[in-house]
C-alpha cells in the first residue's frame, strides 16, 4: 500500500479553550494529545507553545518540556513552529531549533498581511538566516505556502543554496490574507513545485474536507488539527484525535494507509 503522512497540528497560536475546550495548552496537555493522535495514525506533530495567559509563545523551555514528554511516550516526528508569536524576534524564532534539533520545523516562505490588522513578517534576511540555521542543526524545513509567490521564493532560495532538495511543502489554504481553500488552488500550487518534492495540504474553514480529499487523490500528504479547524462538522466541536481518525479513514478508503513515523522519515528523507 502507498503511505500517506498525517500531520497533527494540535494547538496553534490563536484558538482558546473558550472556543473549543479540547485545545491543549500546557506542555502536558499537548504531549498527551499528541500521543493519542500518534496512536490514531499521526506520524508528525506540528508544535506550538502557549504561555500562562494562553497566548502563543516561542519559549524554548516550553518546547523542551513538551518534546521531552512526547519523546517519553512515542517516536512521532517533531515539527516545531518558527512563527508562534508575532512579537518574537529573529533570535527567539530559532533558539529552540538550536537547543532541541527537532527533525523538522516550519519555514514560512514569505510575508503576508493577516486580516486581523497584523503582519506576518518573514523578510529575506530572516529566511536566509533561518535556512542556514536549519542546515547547520540538521532540521528539515517544512516550507509553508500561503500563496503562489511563496513557492517562487522557495525556488529562489533553492537556487541560492539556502534550501536543499528534495524540498517538502505544506500548502496552507484558507488563512485570512492567503490563498483560499479551493480544489483549483491546490492543483495550481502543486503544479509549481519542483519535481521530486514532497508535499502536504490543509484547508482552514468549511472547505477543509475538500482539501483533504484532493490531497489524498493527488498523492500528497495531509495535515489536520485544532490549530486549523475547531469543528468536526457544522455545530460539532472536534477533538484532535477525531480529526486524525477521520483522515486515516479517508486515506484507507482511497486504498492507502497512514504512514508510521518510520515510513514518514523514509518518505521525507529525514
């Protein structure tokens, strides 16, 4: 059977328990949730941290505590965010990579206007520094793509040697200020990436299932989780485990199976 990687994004930087009580906030809650998702079929955990007020933070000690708790339970691939706090500095966005050397981390390949009156800044000097840090510490970039221009940025950094092939892309569709979550947009973006690349996709909002189905049909990988969608269906709040289990069921219906962490390491050349 072909193997499809499921990434679980359990927390994110924005949703609160007031919106969905199942969102894990503390290192222990996140680690417990990740382990349950691993048992349900997730091979990668995309991690964000929260501070004592529930806000997104790049506190490397919280990353360290959470990773240690996860590692004590399972071998799921750790994929740390580098953009969990809009007030973080270039240094704090990378400090945990140097301290922990996770197998993967996000590489947001361009800047964007969030439609909540804030800026998602990833200027060229930061992206060059981040790419070099990832190479030095053996961290695989997950190149997050919010619009087509970010794909072209990645090709520039590949040519310049800041990124190394084979590349792995995460298409993030439906973010406020980014490309909308439609089947047509996913097909278009997939067509832009270099041959030999791997890719995954997610849809934020009501079209998340359409993006999930399309990614599986096109031979890609998938990301699910409360970072991206709070609801299982209209009017029903989700849990992370439910979202992973549904993704795995869809993958099996398509004739594939969910990749184990070891499968994913082979697929992604980790």
